[in-house]
C-alpha cells in the first residue's frame, strides 16, 4: 500500500479491541513524535502515556465521559511544555518568556499537532486506529492536578490509540478545489459556499440514525460501548427541542453550540493563568 493510500484510508477510531499494543511499537510511536518538525527545533512538547485501567477511566471522565478513552489500551496526553525550556534557559542567565508570548504558544501548538499526526500515521501503518480528543481543553485544571503537571505546562490534546473493533465506512470531506487556492485566496460566492457544504454533508436527512452515522459518528460509536440511555436518543431529543432543520444548525446549535463555545473562553483563560500563561494585553 502506498503512503497516499494509507493516509486516505485513515479514519477516527472510537471502538477498540481489548488488546495491548506491543512495547516496541509504542517506542516507535514516541520516536516519530520526537522527530516531528519543531519551530527553532525547541521541541516545547511532552507526552503523558496513559495505560493503566484506573487512569484511563479518570482520563475518560476528564474529557467528558468519552468511552473510547477509557477503552483504548493507550492514550497520549500531548502537552505544550514551557517548564523544561524555562528551567534550562535560567541555568544560563537568560529568560524564556513563552508563557507570555502568543507567538511562542501558537508555534508550540503547531509543533504539538505535527508530533501527534506523526503518531497517527505510524499507528495506521501498524493497523492501529486512533482518535483525537480535544475536550481536555475544557478541563485543563483537573487534568493538570490529576497528572501532577507543573507550571508552564498545558495539556492540549489527547490521542487514544488501539486496534480497531470497528471502522467507520466514510467521512464527509470537502472536495479538493474548495480548500486549495492557486497563488492567491479565491473568495467563493454564496452559491459556491452553499454547494461546497451540500456536497460535503448531503441533504439533511429525516432519518436521524442515518444522519448521525454520517455527521456525528461519535454518538453511534458511544452507543456500542455503554448500557445507559443511548447518546443517539439524547441527540434526537435535543434536535427536536432546538428545532434543528439543516446541517449548519446541527453543527452550531447542537454539536458545537456557538454561545457555549465562546463562553468556554473564560474557563480556558483562567486555566491558562493557573498554569502560568498570560498573554498580556489580550
């Protein structure tokens, strides 16, 4: 299989077998994370490997009760780590102030995601599945306390990895010409934007179960892994309550409610400050 085909077959996996990952593969996953691109080769990242059942359960609760985090044999908590850099620079009579520089933070976050995606691709090569879990950002303080994370270190992403028990058939994506701009940014017309999203999501389907398999696969996968009231039923009730009538409303009234996402700023900024990060003037 070509590298192109391997990347194109990748899917976010949320249903894992109860099968450990060999240690030599985990070591290689760490190697490719460590070899990822890094601005200035500073490497402001750290990874916390979570494999013990009780810690997997706690991490699952930290990220909102997502069952795949508890069931995956391995989760990696990717952290922006300025603690190590600040300690080192202070030993040589200089000062690193990445915790106050938005530019340093953005570069570090890019470094973190490059490292994580290296892991995803190598995992795919070993027939492992993975899923990104970003909701640790809504519980940074609790994560820092539980994992004994020091000042100037922020847990920003969880990557859960394991052997797939089931694989989603497809995932809706834009056509190539929607995201690619030649030489300059090409502003799409309203009709072109509408068509791009229609091509991606298709028509809004009255068959909710069918629609969720395409647009919100998390609830389908969660239902396979818990006995309590299904996520699908909860989503159906919420869709009815909010009078969801189209794809845009589904995304920004229910899946990522706009007002709630903005309100998260308060907790996120507070958690950043608790960790020693403060971008003065913002």
